[in-house]
């Protein structure tokens, strides 16, 4: 079978269903979840857990079967990420750039290098991210540079928020090309092996949530770059922006499910009650039952919003690239815009519901719910860290502006100094 790009349904071949894939990876996810609280206490980076996911085939789940994957579509992938986040949201987020890279490659316009890059994934490679920077660079500008000297192309700079790169084999780096490269002024993506001389990964992410994602610094000091590993960023609209937003929302949705799991377990096992309680056991107390019911409804809302947005994403991914028919271009642009809108709307549902649930969780018990051995506070801290990406208040305004004034939804979110 010959794989062509962009990917079509015929290229993927038969797919396993979402329930089949969830069941296939359940034992792996459960093993990862069994150590989540201990990792939280110790801030132990999940190198072993990433290797377990790699060995299980999960990092290849979206590849076509002829390339060693499961051919998982977006519905299956995001349900799997949500279930992984239910056990440990750090693992779901740190694979964000990996699955985004695979998705972009599978759905990109025709390329002679796509097969080579997917072959690396099929062999087990994991991709990381080095896009964003601290410092005075303006919005959309990068201090990290790609230049040319007598030895060829070299990469220099320092990135932060390099989520997943501590665990990756290859990192995608966004850099500004120097005039010496002859590549023009627009930023380019550079693929670099993480063991390349001059590349240093630093575990300096000190956020209070999502502490094991490896979201620290990556330093490039005269890193040599092969000509074939420089990729121009496509100016054509795509669904990549919505994809990366939905990975974060899948992690949040998984936290919402975990809140319900932990609340239910805590109430079932608790024997202490209050003199002014409505029942002798918390599990029989209608007020406690009401709290658990509300937590379940918040998780249900997050599930529903994510599902609607993933459906829009799937439609955008399947929309045909422009050809001789201009209608294809119009249909594709409309599908991508719908996915961007749905991702923003889903954020406005998922973020407040999960954050509130992670706080209301403590209404099911007294001081015993604060026990460090339970680490129930991790749910709010992790949710708050995820929710701080692309602040929801900006999304609300943008959605309102779109509905009132038909202003296009921004397709790619970035940061920097004004």
C-alpha cells in the first residue's frame, strides 16, 4: 500500500473503534495512574511512563496501520487523551506537540519529506516543542535564529515552555532565518534531534501545576541543522491551531472525570460525619450526594463540549485541499473557521466547569479531604495551569466579536511584547 499526502480515508485503511482503542490502552493508562499521586509528591518526572506509552504503541496510535499505527481518528485520539489525563494530565499535555506534529504531517499538502518524518514516528520517535520564548521579543517575533556559516546552517537561541521536550527524541524549533540563509524573513520550523551537540534541555519549569510536563528551557548553542530539516510554515489555513487547543481541553476534561472519581471514592469510604449533618454516613447524606451529582454534571458538560469541538475538528481535517475547484477551498476554509470557533467555545465551557468542580470537590468532606496523601489539591492546580494557556477572557471577547461583527476567529495563538 502506498501512502499519499494529504491523507485520505483509503490511505488509513480500517480503523479500530474508539471503544476498542480505549479498552486496548486501559491497562497502560491504569498503570500510569497508579503512580500519579506519588509522582506529584516527589515531583518525579515521568520518563518511565513515557517509555511505557511508547512501548505500548500509543505514540503511534494515529498513524495508518501500514505504518504500524491504529489509524485512530480525532474522536478516538481525544477520547484516549482524556482518559490518559484522567489518570495523569501531565502525560496528556506533554504529548501535545508529538500528536500535533503527526497530525500536521498526515494532513499537510503533498510533500516528499512527509513519509520520512512519519517513518521516524513509526520507529518510535517522540516529538517535542520549542516555540515560545521569554524576553523582549514582540508578538510573533523570535530571538532564536537560524543562520549560515562556512559549516552550513546553525541554530542559536533559548526557548521556554518547551512542553514534552525533556522526554522527546526530536524537537521542532520555531526560528527567525538570518538573511545569510536565503530563506526569506518568515519564521521557519527546524527539526533537531534532542541529543544534538549544543542542545541543552533544562528542567526549570516551576509552575505550581502540571509540574511534570517538562515545560522548561531548551538552549541551542551552535546547533548544526541539516538543510532537509528546515520546514517553511504554510500560509494556507489549517486546523492545527484548533488541534493544539483541544489537547489542552482534553487534559482539562480528564481532570473533570478524575474529580468525580476521587469524590465518589472518598464519600464511599468515609465514615465520619457531623453533628449537624443530614445522615450518619456521608454516603447517605443528601447534601453530599448533591455535591457529587453537581461534580458529575460539570464533567458531563466538559465531555459534551469537547465532543462537539472534536467533531468540528474532524470535519476540518477531512475537508479537501484546494484543487481545480475553488469550491474546495471555500469549503475547507469554512470548516477550519468552524473548528477554531468550536475550540474557543469549548474552552469557555470546559475551563469554568472543571475549575469549579476541582474546588467544590472539597465540599464532600471536612479536614480529612485536605490530607497530603490524597493530593486532591492537584486537580485544581493542574486545571488552573492548563486554563492559563490562552486566557479564556480573550476567547470570550473574540467569540462575541465574531458573532456580532463577523470578525474572523484567530487561528493561531501566540504571545510576546507589544
